[in-house]
C-alpha cells in the first residue's frame, strides 16, 4: 500500500472532489483516479460511490480513512524520529485550538516554537471546543487545545493551565454602580454569548443554571471579538476569559461585574490521540505548554 495513494485517498475524502484533490496535491486528475483504483483493487472493495456531481465514501472507505490517517501519522512520526537522530526538529505540527486559546494564548507559544525550531512547519486550525475535539479524534490535527475539560476514551486529555472568567458589561451599565452584585440583580438581563459548542458558552450556561437566572434576551455570536464589540455597544452582559478582555479593561471600555461570593475558574486542556502521544513535535509543544503554566 503506497503512502502517496493513501495521501490521495485521504485528501479526496476530505475535499470530496477529484479536481480539488488534484489541485491540492499538484498531480493530474487521472493520477488521482489511478491511486483510488489501485487501492480498491488491492483491498478488493469499493471505496467511493461516484456520480457526475458527487463522490460519496462507502462504509469500507470510512474504515480505510481512519486507518490511513493513523498510517500517515506514523509515517510522519518516523520522519521526525530520523530527524531527531540528526538533532534537528522538523516536519509538520498541526495544532487545533479553541477560539480563546487560539486567539490569545497560542500566539506567543507559536513565536517561541518558530524561534527555537525554524525548520518546524506549523499549521493552526481554529474552532470551538466541540469542533477541536472532533478534529483530534479524526487525526485532522496532531494535538488539540480546548477550554474546560473533556471525557473521551479515544483521547489522551490533560490540563495545562487555569483560566479565570469574569462577568462584564459596558462601562456605563447601571449595574456597575451596584457592586458587589447578588444573583437576583442579574435576573432579566440581556446577554451576549458565544455559540453552542464553545467552552465559554458551556460555562455561561452553567452560570445561568447554578444561579437560577432568567434572561431577558440572548444574542449569540461565534467570535470573541464580536461578543466584546456587542458588550461595549451596550447590547448585554457576557462572561469572558481574563485574557480576552485585558485590553478593554485597561482602556476603560468594559467593567467587571463581581458576583458576591462567586469566582469563575476553568481549566485549559490539551488532547491528542494515543497515536500522537509520543510524536516528538507534539511532545515539544506539550513541554512548552506545561512550562508556560
């Protein structure tokens, strides 16, 4: 089974188009078809159902996709092990990160990695926590960084730092003059929140339930920046990570609303497939994450 054929197969599964696959891999479309045909002959199965307008993966194609990702990961790890023998860190590291981590925690870590290991090629994929967990399970990323904790028997999941969240409002909100607040002061307020699947949204929903809060309205936005802008425009309160609101607090554009007797802490965690756990490039990132914490 040729690695080039598996790479072609994986790409075709992920983009679902022969032409796009040939463009991504810089090979001809007949070469793509030949790779798939050779795999089907070798495995004596049909991997795709083809029609003029679409390509649909078969159940046996799904089985091969999962194993092919593992094989390619092992092949990449072998390259890195050989590079390590020659005392040079290189190859590719694909990092999946939730929005808060990807936008506010990861940039200085990436800068450190690039400075220490200039031959290391980095790819960053940003999504919400639910998406990053899925990408990690499918081996679309080597390692995922998420807000909160997750429980999945298919993954290695470890915490690497603590994060504090704060209820915030625009600086002119009436509640800023009534602190510290009791939970009843938050009844029937308007809120701005991240989308379902976000780690921050999960914690906000927990805040609502734990304090029995009834909300007046809820505006959902799928980016931290969008949430912040909406809060500053007076559209509602929100719950955001300390690292997300640092600049706005310093500039006086937002105010923290302190809820009497309550602090909001959560964990940032890394997760990876057991296949990736001993991959040198993954281990290097984990070491940096732990030292940063």
